[in-house]
C-alpha cells in the first residue's frame, strides 16, 4: 500500500452509509464469532447508516481513512474520550492505518478537550492491537450491559514536560 495515498479527514453525514457498510462488514467477520448470537445481532443493528449519521449529528468525532474514493478505516470518538469504533478494512490490516487513525483521533480530542484519559471496550481480537497502541486492560473480559463480550481498557496520556495542564 502506498502510504502517501492515504488521507484522513473528519466524517460528515453523507459518509454514514459507507461507514455503516465498513463497520458492519468488519463486525460480521471479526467480532461476531466471539459473541453470543443475540448480542451480535443487536450490535449489528446499532451500526447501520442511520445510527452512524445520528452519532455524527450528536457530535461524535468520526475520523475516516481513504485510499482515493475507498473508505478503508474509521475511528469514532465520543465525548473526546471514549473510542467507540476502530475498524480497518481487512485487506489493509498491518499497514499502520489504525495507528494513524488513533493518533489523529487522540490529537483531536487532546486539542479540543485536553483529554488525559481515554477508554474503550475492546473486542477479543482487537485487544493485542490496542495494547500496542498503549492501552491497558482495566478489568477482565465481561458482558457489557448490551450483552457484548468486551475487555475494558484505558490509556492515560502523560502530558509533555513543560506543558501547562
Ligand atoms: C484492530 C484493527 C483496527 C487494527 O488495524 P490495523 O490497521 O491492522 O493496525 P495497525 O497496522 O495500525 O497496527 C497497530 C499496532 O497494533 C499491532 N497489531 C495490529 N493487529 C494486531 C494483532 N492482530 N495482533 C497483535 N498486534 C496487532 C501492530 O503490530 C501495530 O503495532 P506496532 O506499530 O507496535 O508494530 C483491525 O485489525 C481491525 O479492524 N480488526 C477488526 C475489527 C475490530 O476488532 N475492531 C476493534 C473493535 S473494538
């Protein structure tokens, strides 16, 4: 993959359909196999275009990675502190796209809100990647209130020396 060709920009409501398709495709392939069936179906129903659009309108920050006209990755941040989605198209795994999306989402939240602590609920297959990004588990894998099996994780940002709080 040519690194220079990747561009990252904020999502807008017109992107909701592409985001929903990517997220649902990735969820079916990578997340559902580890989930109770009913919870998996409920999760998919919360990832469609209408819900993605509503979240954009509610102020969730969508950072979208594009190769030309093709959406290849998405990171979504709620309240400038909770990463609700991080997905990269399967054929582009292992090229650093999630790391670039995460850096962009983190920098955006720090810029907007001075965030020092980030949280997420990781699917089983994503835990190792989140560790590489600097997250640590804050508890064991458990069923969330929505019935999905995830591991709660956090990343505490250490402000650079000399910077104001
Ligand atoms: C998890 C996911 C977003 C990673 O995307 P990616 O673009 O392949 O990740 P990157 O190439 O940016 O890798 C980031 C770091 O994680 C590591 N990593 C990525 N996938 C990994 C894996 N399966 N096991 C161990 N480490 C992994 C990389 O080595 C890299 O670390 P390094 O830079 O220190 O070498 C992607 O695999 C994905 O979309 N998975 C399915 C959906 C999912 O589970 N999303 C999370 C929902 S909670």
